């Protein structure tokens, strides 16, 4: 059983607070992704769970044991680093076997585990090579194999795909998902790429400024962002935001259009809708197309709505030209509202 | 933009390049000769008989007579001086790496109050004419019984070598990503094991090079050796003291004895030398 | 994971060592230079300064440095530029150029002795070419200036490699794009050298100049090898006062003079060759 509980963990580096009081619970065998931009604290949190940093306050529990004062080797974890950290002076075989030798496992068992994980990661033909002779993608597989061979309770991954080229990243993502699911290990995965997060995670913790803004399933995070930040960070292109003022009970003025909205709460809110949740239908927001990008699968139109930029993702066979006036109707069940003061969802 | 004049005849590009290239090659050859010829001349003298060494005019060709060398090696005190030089240099090598490498590691891995002060201390030692320290140390050594010993001189030479050792090992360790150690920690190693199994194999060539460099610094050092050794002279002290009275062929053979090991050492570490000096001086 | 005390433990041996074998003797020298039988006194300095040899010694050392260092700088720049441009044989040429790095100054002195001494190679060449009839006594005490020249040659020969190595690594840091951009904007090779290479080499030049100048003030064994006691220099006089004249206080005073000019020149170089904040590569 390897559930992870993080209680009130904070981390300061001198004057700088990297993490403000994090509380998070991760279930056994869950695939949790820590998602955020650079500097949001996601790697710091991962390293605290790993034991490579000590928290300034708080507790870390793995599998029912309190581990925050223990060194990494006593936590039952294995880690895959962003730059792979494959030992250059050892062969691929010895790299994968490294942790097993430290555990003093008998040689036959070591051989068996190494070959098994190497086959899993499709590197069995590279076992006698050294890391200098491997490509980036191959080194990455070695790093993953090395972690898997430990058969840990928890696998921690720090942006393992970010140094690969786009095509390789796509392939590895799919492979990783399969391999990690089959291994039945709790996984914590750090990334800044929201597509990766959406594709791999059971749950995503969106982080910003050292705090977890929302921790929920990918669909939930996408459909019901808990804060403006989540809405603007997830989804490509990001959510559109328009300031709205109350004009009556449950009625709101949004860029010249009157819409139904929240009844209670402040008189000024932000109206939000995703670009793909718009259709060209009369009675919608008045938009003037400025830039039209035919992307093949769909067309991205950047318009002006109420004097501000506004994006819409439309079907590719619609012909739109710059300068056209359009009426964009939002799907009513996809409209979201945010309080501009607190940036939280309403 | 100047207007092309009708009388301008464009020179073929190949011609211009040829002239420049010739200068370049000539310059390189001259500089190489500048470095190599004096050494060659020393070798000529070393490999000539004592008579040839004092003879005039010199032909520039060695007579391949080992008389000078034999005289040198059999000369009273030379064998001991050679042995002392080796002893002191080895001690210096061991001490400077033993003391300097941990400091280099600490500087490369940790951030702590006092780090800047320590670096300042190390850099300051470079600005000071270190051999002069031999003067008061001579007195101190007499009091502790270290005067005229290999250990005493090695301690002074180590002071000379430590700044290099620290700065060089610092850059060597800094070249090993800490992630490698961290990976080892997650794979079951404690700090010491991670160092032994991951860092050490990777830094060994560089550490060896800096050890050899420390050896060379000690082997070549003159002032402190002359000050601190009387009976147990090192080769440099011996040659210095006897300069005014020794015959020519002795001087030259002695010079060759100084030069040869240094040449070999520099050849052995040539890959690192340049990285070492370049980095050590930043 | 990291214990608090570990870095300090690792630094402890080096710190202790330097305190005992560097700071302590240094303080001793400083004290010695200012003490006499009755305590604090400037007598050692007075003895030193009024000694008939002092002016010449100081002058010799400063003059030697003033001539040697610029020559070395120019030569090292040339050698470094050559090495930077080389393609084939670069490693061999580099090794050859750096050979003098491994040589003791005493060895260098002896090598050039072989060339300059009365029955040496220079005389052999001169007589062989018919330029003179008899061998010239280059290194006699009458030809002080000749000894000077010999010392300069020996030092330039020996120590230029150190400057070159520092410059080569500095050159290696300059990205090619800067040269290409300069070329596109119309700068010829000389202009590229003065406007791109030299300014970007400033930190390396600064380091090299500081180190070489300090080392030049310490010139000792080369002078003894070539000129015996004919050409007094600061380091040699320090040695002399310590042993031949048995006055440790004056020796310490000389040591402090060397230290003072070393620090002064370091400060000058730090000031003159400093790079404005943010103007580095």
C-alpha cells in the first residue's frame, strides 16, 4: 500500500517561499500529475517527497509511514530525473542493476529483473552499451527502466519527456502510460506541458506560486476550473475572458450581449468560455475576425470582441476572412464565471 | 561605398589566401622552433661528454656520450638530491589532494555562510609570493624539529599547491551534475557510497591530473627548497647552491634531470592541463 | 538529506592548513619586518632602503617586469590566435607551446645558460657565421645589460605558455557569432581583433596580467643561473639577507616590499581591466 499524504508542507529558500502550506492526498496506485509553469514549486514538492529537500514545515507520509526526516533510500521510492542522470561510467545493464546491487539481491534475480524491465522499455539490445553511445530517447528509457527495476512503492518523475523532440515525446508518452499502468505503482509526475498532464493523469494538481490551485481529474480541471489561472493555463488555445457587469437579477452584460448568469455575489465578474465551445449562430457575441489560421483539423480565428482579443476554434470547412463580422454564440452549459478579485470560480 | 575604378584588377581569392597562409605557417613554425630549440640544445649538452660540453665551438650535435650523465649521477649528493625531490614531491601531491579535494567538493556542492570568505582566502594565497613564507617557517620548523626534512618542505610546497588543488578539484566536481549523486541516493546509497560509486570513477582522471600538477609544482620549486633544506637537499636546492662552483656539464645534466620528468608529466596531463589552468584562473 | 555540518567538515583541513602555513607565517613576516631588539621599529626598512644595493635591486625587478610582461602578452596573444585558427595538428602544436609550463625557472635559466655562456651555442653560431672572431663573454659582470637581455629571453621563453593557456581558454569562450556579425558589418581581421577579441578577452587578460606580474616580481632562479650575483633582484636580495647577511628582519622587509608591489599592481589591473557589470559574455 503506497498512498501518499502531504500535510501542511511548506518550503522556504532564505527569503523566498517556494511552497506555501501544501496539503495533498494521493491514493495507492494513483497517477498524480503536478502541473504548472516554471517556478510554481512543482519540482520542489516532488523533491521533498523524494527526500532530496527537507520541508521547512509539515509532514510527508508514504504507505502509512512518516518519511519527511528519512533519506531517499529509506522511503521506498524511485525517481526519474529530467536529464536522466544515467551513470556514464556504467553499462546500461549496470545502470539498471545499480539499485538492485545496493539492495544486495542475488545475481540471478538481478539478471531477471534487468532483462525484464529492459524488454519492457524496448532497450534489451542496448544492455552492453554506455550512455555516451545512446540517444536522448534511449537514455530516457534506461532511466525509466532503472526506476522500474527497483519495484518501488512510488515512482517520481521530474519532467522526463521535456528534453525529447516532439514526435518522440508523443511516442514515449503513450509507452509510459502503458508501462506505468501495468506496474501498478503510485506515480507522481511533474510537467509544465498540459497536454501531457491531461493525457497521463488520473488526477492533476495545478500549481501556481507555490500553492495547489486545483486538484481534480483532467476532465474536471478542464470543464470546471476552480480558478481563473486553471482556465487560462489548461487548454490550447486558452479560455477567453470578458469582463461582465450585472444589469438585473441573474442578468449580465457581456460585451454588448445580455446573458444569464449568477444571481448572488459581486456585481462585477469575468465571463469565460473556451474557444471550442463557440458556434457561428445569430444572437451571439459580436466579433470581428482579425487573424484566420487554418490548422487543418480546425480553423483558429482570433477576433475582436468588445475591443479585446478573443479566440474561436471553428470547423475547418467554414470560410472566414479577416475583417468579417461574426456572431459567436457560447454553449450555455460551458459558460463559466470568475470573481476578478479572488480569481476563483463562482 | 567606393566606386569600382576601371583600373582595379581583382586579385584571385586563392592568391590572397596563399600569402596569408604562408605567413601563418611560417609564424607557427618559428614559434615552435622558439620553444623546442633551447630544449634540444640542453639535450645536446646532456648527451655529450664533459669535454664536449666545455668545448668550443659547439656543433649542435650531441656526441652521444653518456659521460656527462654518469658524472652527474655519480656526483656526491646528486642521487640523494634526486631522491629527496621525489620524496617531497610525492608528499606534496598526496597532501595537497587530500586536503584540497574535499574543499573543492564542498565548494562545488554546498552553499553556506563563509563560502565567499573561504574562496577569498584561497585566491589571496595566489597573490602572495608564497615561497617567502619559507623564511618564518624555517624558524618554526627548527622549533618543532621539522627543519631540513622532506616533510617540512612538503608542507610548504603543499601551501603552494593547495590553491590550485582546491580550484581545480572544484571545477572538476562542478562538472559532475549533482543529479548523478541524487540518483544514487534514490537507488539505495548513502552520501559516501554515492560518492565512491558514482563521483569517484568520473573524477579520477581529473584528480590524477591535478595530483601530477601538484607533483610538478613541488619538483620545480626553488626558493623554499633552497631556504629549508641544508643536508637533505632537493635537486633544485642542490643545483642552485652549486651553480657558482659546479662544472658546466654537471649543470646541464642537472638541468636535464629537472626538465625530463616535468616534460613527461605535462605530456601525461596535457588534456587536462589547459582546462585546469584555464578554469583555475577564472 | 545534506547535514548542516558537512561542508564545514570538508573545508576544515584546508582552512586549518592555510591558517597555520600561510596566515601565521605571513603575520610573522609582517611582525619581523617591523621589529628590533627593543620592539616596534622601522629600522629594518631603513637598513634595507639605505643599503647601496636597494635602489638597483628595486629598479632591476621593476624594469624586468615592465619589459617581460608586455612581451609575453603580445607573444601569448599571437600564439593563442594561432592555436585558435589551427585545424590540423592543433593538439601537437598546443602541446609544444605548453611545454615550458612544466619547467622550473631554474631549468629555464640553465637552458639559456647553455646558449649564452662563453662556450655556448650563441657564441658558436656567431663565430661559425664569421660575425665575431673570438667568443664573447656575454654573462660577465661588465655586460650587465647583456645579462638583462638573457634573463628577459629566458623568462619570456619559459612563462609565456601560462599566459597563452589562460588566453586560449578565454578565446574559446567567445562565440563565433560575434566575429561573423562583425564581418557582416564590414570589419576586417585587424578591426575584428581589436573590437571583438580584445574586449571580450578582458577578464582573461586581467587574470593573466595579475598572475604574471606577481610572478615576475618573484623572479629568482633564472637570474641566479644566468648572472649569479651580478644582477640583484628583490627575491634574490631577500634570500641574501636571510642567509648570507643573517638579518631576518631586513629579509622580512624585502618580502613585504614584494608583497606591496604585488598588491599594488593587482589593484591597478583590477581597476583598469574591469568589465562593466553585465557586459560579460
